[in-house]
């Protein structure tokens, strides 16, 4: 199987690169990036961790070529070798030439040979061209020594950009009505994206329902639970027979997606997010939707999204019942997290103490129960109230937020909508821009595969043997 190579960066990283690569003098400029890797079986993802701008005065800059000293490159190769990372060379074509030049061919050949020999590792490095229009494209060297285009360059910023190597023009007939709103380009991009929905219950199942009817290319579904009688009030497409057969939620949704026949490919993972094989699969995705209650899972997803440079949407619903059929609060929040921005933690969605308590609940339920009983930690309500109507509102708002960042529909800039908090019972709606960068989460930015995964001892490799999921 051929492996697609993908490059990811944040909106801030792209802005810094573009400021350097296009100084408005009509001449080329060059930069380097150190990238973490997700070395998957069908996708090799490079995530920008650190950028090194090559000063103009060190280069011989022309309108159609650039020569630069390699001293900084070799220092970066050494760091890449030590950390199992990749080096990406980026330069501009200020005239908009949208191909590699003959000069680039010679330069890249030397670059790739030097990369392999300095890092003593056959895994890919990349060379990227930036165009004034904002498009970036690139290539790596295949194992047989040929140039291989990067399948995708993605940017997770206030807007989310996906630049495929070979843009497709095909809009399927079923998508015609929503293509009129979102535009054909957005539809063709979505047709090739791999999205993951973690949590396939109350807010997860309507999110999945929207994604495949919008024509998303691939859906990864993660949820370890099977359908219970208590889920029939809100899991879209679940049936009584699923309860009787204890069918996993991910398989219920997979069945509906296949039966509808709109061509979405499904990877159904009936396992916990903290299974290392699941983490690695999620890390290959182009966008993450978190539809989970667990504080620990939300924190893990936030870290994962930073570590592998993926845009992350978190959907949360809060219903407080008074126990007598009355209600004290109906609210929800949509958070969009950029890999180098603020985090759920720094936004105050939860604290590190909450994360640790939830981790304890998962790892050692007896000790957790003891601590709750003795009042050291507040217990989680495992049978919280849930109403499908409320779930669907916030699931819809979450997917709408993603669509706006692909193809803006609202008047106000995306930057002001990092967090939306809406109360349906108390009639308020607040939106907030991104806060300061979270130093707990975003210090993992672009680091890629770590040992242990995400730098978290809880994600050791022991669990994967049990499930037999491999990549
Ligand atoms: Zn060039």
C-alpha cells in the first residue's frame, strides 16, 4: 500500500512563514521546519514543531531561484536525528509559479540525500513551495528514491485550510443542495477528509449523521460502549435489536452510514480512546470532534490535537435536573481549539485536579470511590439527564462551526468564536476569542509520536495487545 505523506501546521506558523517568505521585494526566501511524525500504515503525517527562518542576508535571493548556506540545516538534521523527527524546507515562488523548477529538482535531490544520510533514517522529509495566493504544496522522496507529492498540506488556524495536491472537481449529485451554500470547493475538500468523532452517543451520533450526509470522505468512530436501553432516546439510528444484541455504538452508526450509501468510508473502533492504537489512528485524522463527557478524555484529545497539529472541536452539553421533572439549567458550549492556542484547561472548562480525579476513576474505580466517599474529590454523575433535542442543537452548532472555518458563512470573523457558551434555560449566548497560549498543552505542539504517546504514562503500550488493533 502506498503511504500518503501529509504536512500540518497552525495558522500562526503559516502567518510567520508567509511574513518571511514574501517580503514584498519579488524575490524568493527560504525557511526550515522541524516536524514531529505520525508514522501510520497509510498516512505519514508531519506536524510542524519549530520554524527556523533563514535570514535574507545569508542568501543569494533571485526572482526565480535562491541559494542559501546549509549550516543551519545540518544543525536541524542533528536535532531531527536525535528526536526521530523530520525536516521540511520551504521556499516561496513570489511570481506564483505553481510547480517545482529545474533548479528546485537539483536542490531537492541534494536535500533529500543529505536528510537521509544525516538522520540515518529512511522516513520522509519534505520540500514545500509557498505561493502568494496562500496555497502550499510539496513533495518528499519515496522509498524508491523518486519525488512523491505531499497528498495534503493542512493549516489549523482561525480558518482551516486543506490544500490537496490534486484538487478534485467532482461534486456528487446528493451534495448539490448544500454545495449551493458551501461552494463546490468545500464539498470536494470534505470528500477527501478523514474526520474522527470520539464518543458516539448523545452529541456524537448526530454529529456523525451530519458528517456523512455532508459527504465527508472517511469517518473514524471511537466509542467503547454498546447500545443500552437508556440510549434509545438519543442515539440516532439505534434500535431495540441493538440493545438485545449488545451491539457496539460505533457499529450501529457504521451500519447506518453504509445503508445510506453516500460513499463515506468508516473505520469503526469500539475501544477506549486511551488505547494506544486508537490514539495513533486518531492522530492520522484531519479534524477531531470530541463528543465525550469525560474530563480525562477531553484533556487527552486536546493534547493529541496539539501534539499532532490537528484542529479540534469540543461539544459539551450541561443539563441540570431538579429530580422532580423540573430543570435548573440547560446549556452547552462549543470550543474550537487550535494546536498552539488556549486549551480547555486554560479556558477553565476543567482543572488539572479534575483530570487527575477522572484518570483515577478510570484506572482504579475502588480507590476513586473511597476518595469520593471521604469527600476528597467530587463524584461524577454517571446517569446524567439527557434530552435528544438539546444534544442536536449543540451538535449542529459544533458542525456549523467547522463548516464556517472551511467556508465562512457568518459576517463576523472566525477569530471571535473560539468558545461559544449558550444557555437555553437562561437565555444568554456568549462568544469569546482565543485566550493566551496554554503552556501545559501547547508545549507538545507538533512533537508527533512520543514515547509514551502524548508524553502520558497512562497511554503505555500494554493495552493494545488486548484489543489487537494495529497500525
Ligand atoms: Zn523554487
